[in-house]
């Protein structure tokens, strides 16, 4: 079969596609880092060796193997080898902490966990000993079955778990999001619209435990391209690799784009091979999108969606430069709707919670049926949608503008305030490099907005001056209570601002100032 014929099927698996590429283009480079490269024949062989070793050790299809390490070629090989054996992968964040990692390993029912040195040190600190067998990735060659080994064939079914991705924990205890083989197959189909193929080279610096990365990593290999992996992001290395390997595709989060565009050597780097750049996971400022379009060759697509799946919106920024304030329109075959607090669908132009239905939807939260039910909304015709927790509004052309996380909306004196509105104004100040607005408790208003601001290096303005500047530009009920100058904003590994940490860190100080009537704006 040709790759086109394979993709024309209702369902197949990524390991089948990789084996096809190993057959027709065995010497094509599939995986690369700054020093090494493996072609498709080698990757396919390693997948067999790993799958055979997993079967040797008694790990059965649909069971779970965990990965907890920085990006590496070995990490990628283990992930792919598990898939060939029909085993679900639970990629875990090494920075989650010993207690959280132990809890996730137990929750997933992992039969084995692959780690690197740093993750091993973290697990050693757990108060409860981790009894799950561990294997360090630097011992992969010793553990794997001998070269030339052939595993027992496994035909994964569409509803089998492909991976369990644990939520970032920005809203509390991480939940295991079960994504099926069918969901990943739909991602491969979507990627055919973005120029992936044997001619594509994708540079990835976000972690492989994140769905942000996997939505590019897996289709890149499934469609026969090359993936360049960075274990950790830094701007200079990223730009050097992009130029060296004539990179055509990449996935970055907004804060990475911000740092790259601000690098003094950016305009001297040859990025002319770029075909398409992607962004997701956090709010993406319109001004930053415009700067990328102006200075960085190739197209720019913003994805808006959730790891849980449901619905995705896509903004092809290079095609719609007048819509940069939006996250685009629903992707093909994706149904995005807005509902009110009572679960009733509302019309375009009104503000409501975003819910979505698509071929790419999680099975549910692993072992948590109640949490799964809370994340679902059913249309009158019975169709299942996933609730995002985000508030948004459609314009007359069907482009979605996000306002805020529903939980982040500030109710001050009975009025709804959207932090994103205030953040967009603050970003217009030339002295502000980064900003987040969060609500803090207020005896007078219930909640009141506080801005946490990172200044540019050459800025000398005080918090009081910034407060005055902002409050002169917004409505009476939108006025900030205070500006706190910070050195950086706390972020998850994929760039989401952890507003809970901001609220918690500054809660006692804010409470004292509010009680003393020192930071409330005048009504």
C-alpha cells in the first residue's frame, strides 16, 4: 500500500505508518538531536526490540508504561516501541515533584517506568518508596531485546488507550487524560493539511510529556519527516538548530516565541526554509503574532483546544491578519458551541463557556468517572461535547475570541471583569515585558484585580506610576487595585501562567493592604 492508501483508511496505527516509511525510505533520517541521527530503518528496528522486550517482561497490550525524562532519542524510541506492542504510554513531567510523580504512577497503574538521572533522583525523595520497576534510559540497549528481534504482532484497536497524559495541575491535582488510538489517528489526518511529509523537518523544544509537543511529534514521524529534539529550550540553540537543519515546521508556546523574537541575532539567522509554525497552550498576543508574521518566514497557525480533546479552533494567522485577536474558526469536522451557566446553548455574539465535539476526544479521566462527567456537556440531540472552562464569543464570521478561563473571571462589586482585557491594555505600555492579572479577595468588592508585571530592563517606572497609567485608560469598574512588580511570572513547562501561584504568593500581602484600604481604587 502507498502512504496515501494507508491514510485513506478509516483507521490504522502510527507504528504501521513508520514501518511503511522504513520500507520505502529506510535511509531517511527520522530522529535527530544536536549530535546524533537515526534513520527510519534504525527507528523501526528499535521499535521491534523494545516491543519484544516489553512482551518478554510480561507487559500486555492496553497496560501502561510510564516515561519520566527530558526529551531524547531514547525517550522517543521507548514511546514508539510501546505503541508497537499495543501498550499505552503515560508520559510524566519530571518536575512534578516526588509526591506527585508517585501518585501519577500509582494512578496510571504503570507496569514499568523509564527514567533519566534527574527523574530517578526525584523519585528517590518520595516519602513512600516507589515499587514500580524502573529502568534508566541510558541502559536501554542492555534491556532491549537483541537486534533483529521480532515481537508478536499486535493490532491496536481504535478504542484502545494510546496514552494517558496528566493535566498540568494548574487547576489542582493532575488528572489522567486517556487519549485513544482513534484520537491520535485523527491528529495524523489533520496534519496532512499543514505540509508534513518526507520533505519536512520539525524542531521540537517543548517536552514530550505534553500534548502540545505530541500533536507535532507523532504526525511528523507518521508522515515520514524528520524530528529534531531539544532536551531543553534556549533561544540561541534553537535558532542554530533551525538554521543548521533547514527546519520547516515547529511547535512553540507563546513565551518561547516572545523570547525568540526578542533575541538580538534573530534577524541575522537564516530561517527561510520554514513552511509552517504552530502555537498553542497559552494566550497568544495579537501584537506578537503580527511581529512573527512580519519577520519570520512561513505560515503561522494557532491551535486552541484542550488535551482532553473535544473541539479545536485554528487561526491561520498568515491568511487572516485582521483576526489576530481571535483563536480562529473551528477546525474541519469540529463542532464548537457556547453555553451559559445553565448549560443552554447561546447565540453568536454572546459570551459563554466554550464546548467542543470532534473526532479527537478523550475517552475520559483515568479511573475518575465523576470528573469525566463534570467535563462533559450533551447537546439536545445527545452528542457528547467536552467543556473547556474557557469563556469566549464568536463574531459574525465565526471567529472565536477568548475572554478568560471561567475560574479566572473576576467578579468585583457584582461586575464581571476579564483579566485578559486588562492584560491587553497593560501590554501596550512600552516598559512592560510580561503581565498577568488575577483576582484577590477584597472585603469591599468581593474580589479585586491585581496586575503582576515583569518590566523591561530599561524601564524605571514604579508600580504606582503603572497603576495610574492603566487606571486612566480603563472603565471605572475595571480599575486595578494594585500593581506588583515581579522578576518573572510562574509558568508551567509549556508556558501557562500559574495564576493560582500568583494569588497564593501575594495573598497575605494583598490582604493586609486591602484591609488597610491602601490598594483599593476609588469608586
